[in-house]
C-alpha cells in the first residue's frame, strides 16, 4: 500500500506569516503531486500541482518538490484567516489514482 | 456551468438498507471516482471508472457497488454489507487527456446510519 504522510497539526500561524506544510510519500515512481484545500464540511479544491523537481509559484502559494527525498511541501505567504482549512497532499499513482494524506489543519490567527 | 453534482447532500439510512448516491458531471470527463472520508482522515478510494461500461475496485470496495452506463453518471450503492457506512462521500471526475490530470470534486454526500 503506497502511503502519503502529513503532520495532522493543527499548525497555527499569525496573520501575515508564512505557513509551511509538508508531505512525504513512499512510492519513488510517483510523478504528479497535488495540494488540495478543504474547508470544514466542504469538498476539496485544488490549490497547486507540481511534477518537476524544484519550486512552483502561484500567487501566495509555492509548491516545492524533491523527488530524491520523496518530499513535497506547500508554502503560503502572507497567511490570511481565510486560509484556515485542512490541506490535503495527494500523489498520483499508476492508473490515474490519487493517494491522499490525512491532511494538515492550518489555523491562521488574526 | 460545467461541474459535478452529487445528491442528496444528506442521507440517512437504517441498518440493513441499501442506498444509492448520485454523481453526475457535464465536464465530458472520461474518468470518475468515488472516495470516502472519515473524520480527521484523508480520502480513500472506493471505486473508479476510466471509461463507460468499465470500473475497478479501489482500496475499500467491500460493501459498495457501482455502475457506469453513461459517461455523465457514476452512481454508488452502499449495501447492507458495508458495516460502518457513516461517512462523507465524494465523487470526482478527471479529464484523462489533461496534462496534469487534476481531479475535480463534487460537493459531497454525508451519509448517516440511524
């Protein structure tokens, strides 16, 4: 069983700070990696995807991938209270199946 | 508007009953998926379908059944054999031809066993 591990949190950061969310995965052959945001009682929505080593930036969000270390992270700059949610890391398996981590709860305090 | 719809939003089931959760998409996606989410946990794959008239078991298929007779529809039946069905059920679809294979999620159905 391929695994995706995340720290469950909660991760608490003050408004305006950088939030750093981390994820490790077990399948060295994985190629595509996704970060979803999920508000309480709602369905997940895609924040970022990445498939090349290095950094990928989109607005306040930066995804970082290190395939050698089997590690993917999400940085949120200038964190806002509206960023408070659960962040799910997902890894694409062969056959277009996503394997999800349990999620990290982020709380941004104003 | 293109999207994925799930119904009902809330569903209550008595023990021993079968219930069917609806999932419809108008995104013209080939692939569709059913996930289950329990409190404090990630999503676990129940069944998936890459094309009409074909579907595969996911990691937790026992006690569930699906059909894929139309491209737009992928209903999930929770049978009485599923011993602990209370959970949040999410349907997703994916354009297999898309470069990064994003899965789009419906709003979910919350199932409670009475």
